[in-house]
């Protein structure tokens, strides 16, 4: 075995976003691109000599190549062991659990989450720290700084690992253990949820459909839903991971899961429908005749978490990303627990979870999770919903309506404008930011009066760090909100996200169509930001 030091030149575009470094596959296929970035990560860390590194991904195109490279670079840099999922597969929450369960130094998660895959699709690499969560900004900033000056990387001259064979192998002087990607995660789920009650519900005739979207949760869903819980074969659809996700878009929303939505809205549809995304950290929840928005799902899961064994003592607090609706805030207030508003990006929940300040977290982009791992977790959300349904013995629609009658309803939507010219999008946001000081007190049609207008700054209550310019907030005296931000998860151009929210009290109207209920805010947002005029888009790319 020989450790080689390879001369290289830096790339200028290796700045990690909220979920690691995401680029087109073709960018990652450039000579030394993967090697540079992984070496920059290791160069930014200390104390990993002889320690364990977890590696896994969502099975998308180029996963296998990048994993073999990552193993060889880890060996050359002095890691003592790598734990890697069989066939290179690990859902993002399962990777987080394995890091925590085996007390690993950290992990590399190879995924671009909900973005399309295949040779012309997207790829990504994210570093997770020892608590199982995404690296904080101080590490990602250091990685980017290193990537701009890196001039060499270290790699062992060794054969590829047989990723299909569970057990121990070696890469140079480093031990490589290929592990079952599902077993440890499934065992954790059994400690959190009442599997016998859910199994009994399926045995009584409860019908569910789960769309794995040809992505990483297929093996997990087959093992847990159809295996351990006894759901009929065929409950899990598209359950075999594919490098190009079956030529689909593995984002569990109403655009890419329209067939499921239509099925659940039909007379003969099942009782419950769910889906997860490319790497298994997002979820879609649809009951018979009732779509549950991610923001409402967070609030409902927090309000009912005590029905699951793992949360029977109650929850310490709730955290939500700033663009997520305030529905969960009303649950926290009623329960008398802490409520935290953070920037977008799961890494901001890590300190709160580690400090025991919160138990359940959520983002409006279909991500919910708890303190069991340090990532959002799609299957966890589905299992908690199943546990709630099994205990309450009501339909999803009945549970949602009772929730609104207790807490009120937050009408909520997100409008995505994808692949907008980055310069145009940046100027749009900058110009709106400049208007903010003049907006409070202004009154518009439908008696919409602006109470506050700011660019959200987060002060971490645990470590005291500050994160500025995290999204524009325009709040109204009636509790309505307009939020505008640029997303960090795209790979081409810029994704402009517009979030709109209107609160209706417990005794108000809860049966309006969402877009109709929000029409005045939609029009006002376009008036204030000039989205249609400046982007040339007559409609959003996606509405959720």
C-alpha cells in the first residue's frame, strides 16, 4: 500500500451551501474535483487520527465512484475505520444515527437530496460532525477557505472496496466495514414507536401507499412497513433505488406526487399516503381527502407526539425554520414549552437539540425530525403519523380539523421560482431589503397593515453565534406574513422562494382553498418585490 500525494490546483466554486456542496454531475466529474473537496474537508478538521468515519449516500449517479475515492482519501489521511452502507446506500437520517450510535468522528453524506439524478443531474457531498448533524458554519467556512488554496491531496493506491459485500475489508491500513444500511435505523424506530399498535391497525384493514420515488428509502420502507409492520406487499411503490430515480424528480411535493394525491382524493383511495425524497430526509403526508402541509404536519406531530412511546413524557420544545408557518408556535404556547425560530438549514437545530432545549424540529420544505438523530427524517415523520392514527383511531382529515378547531388555521403556501438568473434574483432581494425601513405602518388593500419588516438575523441561544441576512420578513398586524429568500439547494442559477401565510382563528373559516385565501398577499408580494416584472415569470415553477 502506497500513500500518494497528488499535486492539484484549487477550484473557485467549492463553497458549501446549507446542505453541503451541490453541483451538476459534470462539475463533480472534473479531474480532482471530488478529491480536492474531500481533502479540503479533512484539512479543516483536527483529531481524527485512528477514528471512525461514516460514508454513505442516496444511490444517485456517481455515488459509487465518489465513495470509492472518499474511502481511499480517508485511509491516506489517517482515519482508522470507515463504516459504509452496503452498495454505498445510507439515508441521510440513517447516516446521522450510525454516526451517533457508533460514536464516529463524523461522516460524509453523498447526496443532492431532492434534486434530480442521473448523468445530467445533480450530485452533492456534505460533511456531518460527531453529533450526527451537518457541519456548522465555522467548519463549512473553513472548508471553503481551504478549497481556494489547496495544492495537493493524499490518496492510497489500493483496490476498490466490494461495496456489495457486508463485512470487514481493508483499504490500505484502514479497516472498512460494509454494514446493512437498514438494520440499525429500523431498531431505533422500534424504540420510538408502538409497532404492535401500528401492526394491529394494518391487520384491521387500514390501507396505506408509500412512494419511495426510486430513491434511498425504498429498502427501509420495504423492511419496516411491509416487513416489520405487516403492511400488504405493494404498499411501497418505486422501492428500488435508481441512479436517476427512475428518470423522475425525487421531491415529495404535489407536483411530483400528483398521482398519489389524485388517488388519495378519490372515492376508492387508501386511508393514508406518504412519500420521501432522494436521501430520505423529507416527507409528504396525505390523508384520504386531506393534504397536510409540512407546516401543519410539524404542529400536529408536536401536539400529538406524547402518543408515541418514545415521547410519552412530553417534548421539551419545538424549533422551526423562519419561513415555516407559525402553526407550531401556537402548539408550543398551549403546551407551555420553548419555541425557537431559526434560519433555514437543519444545522441550526443541532445546538438546540444537543442542549435539550427542543425535541421536535421542522422546516416548511417537507422536513421534520426529532432529537433521535440530527437530521430531518422522512420515515420518522410517517411512522409518527401512523402511531397517532393507530392511537386516536381517527382519519387524518378528522385529526387535522380538530387541530384547527383548537389552535386555528395558518393558511400557508410556498411559491418557488427555479433557475432564475442569479444576478436578477440577487438584485431583486437587495432592492426589497433596501425598502424595509420604510414599510412598517403602511396600509394596503384588505386592511393589510405592515407591523414589521426586517432581514432575519438569528442569535443562537446556546453558543451565542449570529447569522445575518437569513431572509426578508414582512409581518402584518393580523398575523399574516410574507417571507422572501434565496435558496441554497439549487445548482443552476438561483431559486427564489416566496412564502405566504395568513392566520384564521379557531372559530374562523377553515374551509377556504389555500391559494384563494392567500390571493391578497400573493398580489401584494408581487407589488412589493416586482417578481413578475423582474424575472419575466408569469407563474412560479412550483407551488406547495
